[in-house]
């Protein structure tokens, strides 16, 4: 997403700063749209913003972060800025998130709840590959 487009969605957004309040707002948003609260395993968050009108959200952290979800043995890399458009059960046009497959890092572009399979989350990459996991793998106590 170009910076100019992202900037247009930032106008009128609710913005908070500081790790604890940012993490709280991010988890509340994930819960509000029906995604697991532990999906965004970020650290040292500096800023969280959400525009309810355009459904655009962003998170800025101090440095790039990698997290392995142990239940599914999947490593995810989060850039210093993560952005997405969110709606019920979905994160779309995701930027700043990559998943490791074999020896390659692939950009995630969409995460969504599988409607026909309760409790399942599908991750879609920019190359069209997708994988489905149990949503419980992204629980906070993971």
C-alpha cells in the first residue's frame, strides 16, 4: 500500500501511543471482529491506530519481531509497521506480516475465519498459497 493511500485512511482515526494501551486496543479490535486475540504477537508497540469509517488499522512497533506459534510450529515475522483493513472475521490487504515456509518468507495478504469450519483460520499469501489452522493456536496463552 502506498504511503499516500495509508495516510488518507489515518485521517480521523483513533490513535493511542504506548505499549500497554496499544496492545489492549489491538486485542479488543481483534476480538470485536471475531479473530483470536493472540493473532498479532507484537512487542514494544509504540502506536496503534484505527479508522472505524474505512476499517483501516495500523500498529507501529520499535523493531521487527518474529514469533513462533508453538502449537502449529509456524514462524511469523512482523515488520516495524503492520497495516490491514478489518471486517467481521477478516483482515485484508495486510502489510508488514510474513510467514516462513521452508526457507522462504512469504507476505501474508489476508487472514480470515473459515465460515464452513468453526474455529479455523486461513492465511493467504500474495502468491496465492493458503493454509488453514485451528484458531486456538493463536490464543493468548499460546
